[in-house]
């Protein structure tokens, strides 16, 4: 019974930490897009004051078919 109670407390603490992290981090995420002629295009270069890199993956390739590969 004590082990189940401790597992429940641990699970609730982890869930609380997860929610706290999401609330503090998600408002700082910025979505940037570029549209030309109504079509969204990726942004390849953004000028910043500090050296940064960004990685993105196009997992929803609408114009290609994986069966051709």
C-alpha cells in the first residue's frame, strides 16, 4: 500500500513538473513563416546578434510520394 502511495505521489510530482515546464517554455516559442504568392516557403536565413543554428524537418511532404522512392 505504501509503495502504491509513493508511486502515485511521484507520478503527480512528475506531471506537475511537466505542466510547469510547458507553461514556462511554450509562450517563448515563436513560429515564423514566409509566404510568396500565397504559397508558404521555408526561411533559410535569419539575421541574429548571437550565433545560433536551427534544425527543422519537413515530415509532411505534400508534393512527394514515398512510393516513388
